[in-house]
């Protein structure tokens, strides 16, 4: 209680202190000057920081291309296409009766780019989407032609974005046709973001290089190794005693492929193409060491 009374007494004495008029004016002027000085100091520090950042940025822009050949090369390899490539379902085709079934998704690809490459991106986008639509329409028309028959027939088409990295974009169409028995196959669309162009397997390698033979020999080695490690796996290899009829000789010019998340080349074969139907769609990852001497 004594402490509270003491505090109340000190508060009353402080509030009763009389400051002369000229003293109050001087006090207020001092406070205002302090505020102005602080504002000026903050403004100067801000402009100094902005100026330093601008100078640093200018120095980076001027010096980076001259610092090393690796940095200059990296700047030259900025992707032509933007990092965003959108895929949406443009259309659908559905049909269902007692003997016929269709469930078809038609994707549409939208490419984003910057500056002078817009025209190139638009041309690629139009060509790619036209190819996709034509390919799917052909399958749908084949299905429609079977509607007048008594045979059981069905087709399912879906799509997936398999790869979307700084360098590559890959769209995959998945097709399942059933006519007495099922048949699964796929189609891959690869876009090289660095060049802004679609790529086939041959485009990855130097002109004149026998890339097909090099890749095919590695695939055959992998087939043999897989069969040795797992008796349930079977592959058709041309020239092998265990293969009846025509077996795998080498990859095709329009061979399906993509790059996995580690940037490695993956070769894809449709069902029945190089193995029995129970093996489904099969893939082979090609080690970089196999193709490093012939890659572009």
C-alpha cells in the first residue's frame, strides 16, 4: 500500500510541473528537428541501398558473359519455350452399348514463350495439336466402323505428362483396344524446350552416327540379363535360339522414347512388339555411357 501511495504522489508532482512557454516551444522544436533528421537518415540509407543494388546488377550483367566460357554457354542455352506448358482436355468421345464401348480423351497442348519466339511456339503448338487430333480421330473412326458388326469392340484413350523439366516436355497417349483380346500401345510427343522443336530419336544424335545399332545392342544385352535374372521374363531377340519367328532387330526411326526424372533416355516398346502380351508395354533405360560419344 505504501508503494502505491508513493507512486501516486510522484505522478501528481510530475503532472504539476510547469514548463515556461518559451521552454515548451524549444522542446517541441527539438522534437520536430529530431523527426526530420531521422527521416533524412532513413531516406539516405534507402537510396544508398537501391543505388548499390542497381550498380551490382549492372556489374553482373556486364561481367557475367566475360567471366567464363561456361557461364556464357549457359546463358546461350536459356530455353526457347517458357517453363510452363499446359495440357488440357480439349474434347471427349464416349460411346456405350451392349457390345461396343469407347472412352476417349483428346488433349490440347498450350505452349508459352517469350519475345521473338512467339511465332515459332504458335506454329509448333498448332502442328502438335493437329497431329494429336488426327491420330486420335483415326482410331475413333476405326471404332465407329465396327458399330454395325456383332463383334465386341472397345477403345480407351487417355493421356499423361511423362516429362516436364527445364529441357524436355513429353506427352504420352495411352491406347487400349479390345477386339477379342486386348492390345495396349502408346504414342509419345517430345518437345525440346531449348530449341523449341519436336524431337524424334534421331534428333538426339550426331549426323552419320549409327545410333540405332548402338542403342539396340544395349537393349539386347538388357533383355538377356533380365531373362537370366527372372525366368518369368521373355523377350524376342532376332538371332537368338530361343526366339521363334521374327525377333527384335533394332529400334525404329519413329521409336517411342522419353527422358526420365534423372535425364536418362528411356526406350519404350508397345505390347507384343518385343515380348509376349503378358509382359505389357516394356521400357529400357539407356545408360549415358552408351551414347555419350554420339550425342549432340
